[in-house]
């Protein structure tokens, strides 16, 4: 999509999993950057390993991103600001291509995925208060058969499944893997496949 999907509060969006107790407040708007990093060997997608010191989702793999602040112009501005804060991705090296559909989480976040091509002018540097490490997964790996598997998790006595990507000893699962798979299906999968 060339523009972010508008949020319709009356649309009754279902989250990726349903919490035991329904939320009694509007969702928190957030944005993540699906950065297609141009390297000599081809394009790759940028991921972060979150710091183990964080209160939520500590140690998990994520895209750069976070809450949309009142001072952000839009979701793209928020995603690029967060990418700078988390890994020193210079916004002038990024060209926004578009957006994936909104993704509503069971933790009550409404995420706008922002897709951009990045031609880095300097190495990515993790902010140690938020990010333990930064790594990239080649698009060729994600497009290959077997790049994705499913992961099953128990939550509130119910089993849920999510996409999973294993790469270089790290496991990408949950929201990040689901968004990666959505990107795969919308932008990478061959027509009819």
C-alpha cells in the first residue's frame, strides 16, 4: 500500500490472539520498520534482538519500532525515529516504499508496518539500553522453501500457533515472524504461489 491503512475503530479488528480479559482502552498506535537493506550480495531484512533488561518482550527478536509519539508526523516518521534511536539507522539512507496492513496484537497495540529500502552509509550500532544485537536475514533465505516453520505456544490454557524463522542460531517468532510472513506473502511470494 502506498499510504498507511486508516484505523477504523468500528471495524472490530481481531488481535493475533485474544487475551483472557478484554482490553478496556483504545489500542496503542505503533510502527515498525521492515528495512530492506541493500548489500553487495543482495537485499536482507534488518532485525534486532531486544535487550534482556527491558520490561516487555525482553530478549525477543523484533523490527526496529515502537509507539507513535504525538510529535511524529506519521507512522513512517515514528518507525524511522525508532530505528535511529535503536540502531543508528540514518533516516536519509532510507526510502519508504509503502505499508503493510495494520496488525493488531493481543497486547493491544495497533502496528503499522513501514517498508523501506535502506542503503546504509555506516554500520548499525545497537543502543544497549534497548537492543542487545542487530542482524540481517537475506531475502533469498526467506524466499526459499522451508524458510518458515510454525511454532506452537500455550497461553491461558489454549494453544496458539505462530510463524517461526530460525536463522544463525536465533529464533524469530510471534509478531515479528508473522509480519515477516505477511511481507513474504504480499511482496515476495511468486504469483499464484
